[in-house]
C-alpha cells in the first residue's frame, strides 16, 4: 500500500517525518503519548511562543518537552512542542526554528 507523502509545509513551517527525527525525539513522543514520566521537571510546562514562529494561539496552548541530546550535561537545545489540538513541532536549535511533525 503506497504511503501518502507529507506536504512540504504545514502552518508555514517545513514538515519532518517520524523517520527523520532522532531516536531520542521518538522516545519523547512516546512519553508524551503516555503522559510521562518525563526526565526533566520542566517537561510539560507552558511554551510561550515568544519567538512567534508557531501559529498564534492563546496563552497556555502549547507545552514543551525536552528531547535528550547525548553528551549534553543539561537539557540541550532539542525540544518537542505540542499544541492542545495534538499538533507537534520539533526544534533542534532551542526555538530558533521549528518543523511540524508529520503524523499521517
């Protein structure tokens, strides 16, 4: 059965497939789906979208989660940000850019 290819962009952001994400991001997505437990106390906290790169939503709409970076002594720069409607975004540069995670 052929699989539908992702669109190049969603919400004006490039898309990234699950196969393109690092394995640690897939682990974090699994934790998000099962509601934890999360490795960092800040996981699940409100993401403010101060950079205004994600679609504008009401305060509290987005939550952020740490994607562990091997070799980093702290939380590193990689995150998954989730919206209340189930949309997910990935950043590997601490919010300088985002890609919408394609969930067919």
